[in-house]
């Protein structure tokens, strides 16, 4: 929703603009098509978008193609409806790989891979990997979210944290679970309020604003928000709403870096760099091992990390660094909480979807 207001022309021109940008590549290079639901724009080699799922995915695809000498086409603004016609259109051109970067695309993309014999990468479709054709990637981000929980538990004044999500999907479940584990490693009794905006409410800025304010009203002074474009509404709520103690409410984002638009409330973000994942996939196509390996975010290759901002005191940041070292050394194990009922059982309070 916010993206369409900020960049209304992208919906009609994103695909043609990015296709033209890479038209000079050599004919013998691999051609990778990256597909995402919300619009992004590539300008002078940089991606402009939602600072989240779509933008960081596109940035990673461009970097991966540069790393491997591959062509890249960004097909964005495709929405959440049936994606099969667009998948067929690209598959018929003989592309080397399609990255179907939305959980709502996964089943359709796996079908098209087998129909056209084109390698396709899908997300949140466990047990779908097929050698040479389909590979599944899980973007759990749980270790990075654990660090966000450590940070939040050390920064809270009220002793209450909030988690707001745009939908009950595996990626958000895994990150929320990691956040809770990190926070409870600091304070086992800390209150954590969990709220869901709705079903696939990824771009519901108004709904995100409303739900986040309700979580702040329940006592949270730090919000961990997951929602793609909806996170703009969460950030706005922290900017305009006081905590119960009358002080500032902080926001911890996911995936991207919104410091460009921050008004003093963006504490951090569990930032993603998807280039290592897309690069590994392209290399697997070249080696003939596509569909036989697994891919996920990792602290070890910095594909996920916690963003350090000027608002984090150095002594608290050192506690985050210590936790990161503990995860990398194996002293700290972050459990992956994928099932929604298990996740909800970890919370102090739960507000179910609003629509």
C-alpha cells in the first residue's frame, strides 16, 4: 500500500526498466529472473523499494548475478494473485533459473518448473526440492532475531515487549520465536505481547498502525515488527504513541534498513543480505547440484545480522556481540519455532488476526 503511493509508476514499468538494464549481457551467460509481489525500481544499479522483503530480495539477486557473471531480470509488482501465467511466460523463454520470492508463489512455481523443466527456487514449501528443478529456501532469520531479543530485553524500561506480524507465516514464526528466546535469555519473566494484523496483511499500513498502538497500550515500549510494507505503519505508531511510562517507544525492524526515513525511533533491524543464498543457487545450477542443497540465513556469512544504530548504548551492544559469539561458537542454540501454536504458547498475551 505504501509502496504504491510512493512509487505509483513502478507497477506498470518495473519489469521493462530492469529488463533493459541488463540487455547488454553476453548470450552464453545464465539468465536469472527474480519475481516478487510488490514493486521495486532499479536506478543506477541501486534498488528502491519497501526496505524489506521485496527490495532486499531484488538487491541480493542483482549482487548474486554480478558475483557469478549472470544476467538478471527483476520482475516486480506482480501481486498475490495466481502467478502461473507470468511464470509460464518466463519459463517459455528458456531462462536458467526463476526465483519465486513469495510464499504464495511456491506451489505454482514448483508446478511450472516440472512442466517446463526450468529450475525454480521457492520458499516455505518443505520437502519440495527436486534435483535439477526445484529448490526450497527457508529464511528463518532466527539467530538474528535472537540478538534483537537480547537487545530489546536490555533496553526496555517497562519490562514489556511487543511482536507485531502481518500474517501467520513460517518466516515470521521463526523470527518471532528467535526473538522470544533472546529476550528470555536476559529476563525469563519478561512480558511479550504478540499480535497479528490479519491474513496476508503485508501491505496493510493502517491496520499495522492500529494493532501496534494496541500493543503499546498493553505495556510494550519496544516493538519487533514483521510485515513488509506494513512495517511503515508499525514505525509510524511508535513515532506517534507514548509508552505507558510516558517515554519513547522503540521499533526493531526486519530484513531492511530504514534509517533513511527514521525520525528517532528505529532502534535496530534484523537485516538480511540474500546475495549469498542466490549466489549459492546459481553456482549449484552451474555445477549440476541444484535442488540437492538447502539454503538459509546465517550469522556466519552475514546474510543475517543485527543493525547497529546510534541509539544503542555501547555496553548493551557488547552484550549483543557476546550473544552473537555464543551462537557462532555453538554455546547458544536457537531453536526454530515454525508452528504457530507452539509460538503462541511462548507469549504472555496473544491478539489473533483482525481480519
